C-alpha cells in the first residue's frame, strides 16, 4: 500500500512540474454583488483545465 501511495504522489509531482509536458495552470475567479435589497454577496472559484478535462470548484 505504501509503495502505491508513493507512486501516485510521484506521478502527481511530475505532472505538476511539467516534466511530461506543459504544466497545468490554475484559474482563479472572484466576484462581489449587491442585491436589490442591499445585501452584499461574495463568491470565488478555482479551476484546472487540461484538454479534454476541466475541474472547477466554486463557492
């Protein structure tokens, strides 16, 4: 089990630094809005895009 975890971590590290190609760059977004009642709303998101897969998380 430990060897498997180390292998997965090594593969992720290589992919993140760009050894196997162009590194994956995250995208970040933020927003602020005001409703008609005067309430302020905030939000944010972070995403990763590498063809053909995209992953976005937002609040």
